[in-house]
């Protein structure tokens, strides 16, 4: 356990940030999962911009790497385009 006042504060702040980051990460993963379930419907194209925005925010905050964000967005866009081609 930390002994210095500043180190104790840093530990508290890190815990708070970790909880916040876990919340945003989990919320985005759930949104991606829900989006993948709705492939083929018009609901997919409606939800896609919202999910992409969530992914961008995670990358901006440093919760996920920018390349991972790009890969996720690319996969989702491919599914959207494939669904449009079929319909």
C-alpha cells in the first residue's frame, strides 16, 4: 500500500479511471454485439453511425488503440456493404 499522500491520491484516481474505462469499453462491446445481431435489417444502417462514434471515442480516450478502432469500423462497414449488396 502507498505511504505518501500523493501516491494514495494517484491510486484513487487510477481506480476511478479504470472503472470508467471498463464501463465505456463494455458498453461499446455490447453495442457492437447488438449491431452484429441485427445484420440484414434496416436497423443495422441506423445503428452503425452511433456505434462507429462510440469506437472513435474509445480510441480518442486511449482505451483502445487507433488501429484496433479502424479494424472494428472496417469490419462493421464491410457487413453493412454486404447487406446492401444482397438487398
